[in-house]
C-alpha cells in the first residue's frame, strides 16, 4: 500500500502543448508517469513541465485549442457528409473457395477513400479487427471532435464486379448505414 502511494505521488504535472490521445488536450494540465513524460512527451515537445511560466501560457493554449476545435469539427463534419451513404469497392485476391488471401486493414480502406478524393488517416478508421471475408461490410469512422459516421465497403474477388450469388455461410445483404453523429468529447 505504501508503494502504491509513492508511485502515485511521483507523477509529473505537465502542460500539454498539443493534443495527446489518451492523456489530454492542448492547454490542459495533466499528470503523466515520469517515464512517459521523460521519454516521449518532453522530447517530442508535446508537453512542458508545469512551472509558473507554463501556467501563464495555459489560457493562450486553451484559446488556440478552442479555435482549432472549430476548424477540426468543420472538417470532420464535411468528411462525414461526403462519406455518409456511399458504398466503396475493394478487389482482393481469393482462392477457388472464395477465401481471401490475407485481410483488409485500415490502411487499405484509407487508400480506397483517398482514391475517391476523401482524405482520412487510417487512425480514424475504427475497425475492431481486419476484414477476412468477401461481402459487404459496414466501416465506422471516428473523426476528430467526436464526429462519427459509417459507410459500406464491398469487398469483391478480383475480376468480379458483383458478389457471387451463393456463398455458403456468407451474409450478403447490405446493412443500413446510420446518419453521421456528433459525440461530446470526453472531459477528464
């Protein structure tokens, strides 16, 4: 028990200079583990030690973050409106039993979106696991500022423009896409 209190008190208080996923947003005061602060946050200039000078910068950083949030939200809403309701197609190699060689991952989906003129980083594609079957799949996007949307990805065998009529054990109906939504960012 005594060791746990000692570890908790050894956290370093930092002022974040930019958003850090899983830790906080620009301008927030956060407690970080010493190793994480020393090896990542401080060298990458993502945070500075919370001194009197740094605390004076906090309001300016929060103001900048609020302005950036407005821009990020507008961009995310525009992407969500462009993606909503579309069905994209990706051709993959399959064997004679229609089993895919490999799988479809977020990077490949980002490339398909890029070809359609929609620039989305692969970190915003919220796949829980790679796609390993041909068919129609609903792909969720979790964009900046809590904006979410979904679109359809039709994974087809190379050389075919439509899904084969009968695949044993495969669900070939098209799931319905939801409306784009906006979630409130988590306040910590």
